[in-house]
C-alpha cells in the first residue's frame, strides 16, 4: 500500500457552495480517503492511498483533473 498527502490549490473561490462541490468531487475519486479544507497557503489537504505506485499515480492524476483544482503539491508517505 502506498499513500500520499496532496496539497491542493483551488482554481477560484466559489464560496461555501463551491467548497462543498469540490469536497464532494474530491471524495468521489477512488483512493481518496480524507479531504480537509485548511487556512493558509494551501487550500485543501487530501490523503490518498493506492495498492501500489501505479494505483496511487492514477489517483493523483484524477485529483488533478477535478474541476476546481488549480494545482497540486504531493508528498509521498514512506512506510516505516
């Protein structure tokens, strides 16, 4: 199992309704486990998992394709 934290920048602020829609869209991506909106330079932190590197890469690509996502910055979790 591989995991990653994905720091997401929103494309535009759509107010509360836009946040709710983006939250739902991100949760609909297979492999996404949690979605947290945060204050600061990052708008959203997503935790995602995949069975292997290819599955996690597929999930990350789908996150980037969600309407309302401007950019992502990913941190792979090393199992210790």
